[in-house]
C-alpha cells in the first residue's frame, strides 16, 4: 500500500503543478507552440477522418450487437422448447415406469440403443 500512496502523491503533485497560480474561479490558459510545418486545415481533416472512422465503427458495433441479441433470443427460445420437450419426455417415461407391469421402458431403452448403434455403423461405412 505504501507504493500506492507514493504514486498517488506523485500524481497529485503533477496535477497541482499544471494549475499552479490558478485559484478557484480563474481560467487556466494553455499555450500551444506550433512549428512551421503545423497546418490547421490538415489537422482538422485528419480529425474529421478519425471521427468518421469511429462513427462507422460505432455503427458496426451497434449492428453486431443487434445481431448477437437476435441470435441469443433465438437460442433462448430453442432452449425453452427443448426443455419443454425434455420435461414431456421425462413425464412419459415416469408414467411408463409407474405402470410397471409391462416392459415398455425396457423396450424403449433397447430401441434407442439399437437405433444409435445402427447410426454409428452407417456413419462408419461411409
């Protein structure tokens, strides 16, 4: 923490040196020295170009944000539908298990296993 307070004090000293001689309510003047090659029009055009680039970037970010939001909404709806289908399937399996007298659940599991083994073999053959 000592290093932090020292760097804070150094920053405060640097800031106070910027406003030396200035008191509350007075204006601070900054003098900019211009070299012989300084061209205001060129600088303004450069700034306009940068602003235009940043504006385009901001618009692109907005479009990307809207696209991502739409994708997330679609994904959320798909997950809700999948959860509803899973809940329905689990309810049916529970009902089949409750009946107990028949082997519906066993047949269902064997069918699913056989179906996936068949798919696996078909993908291996291609």
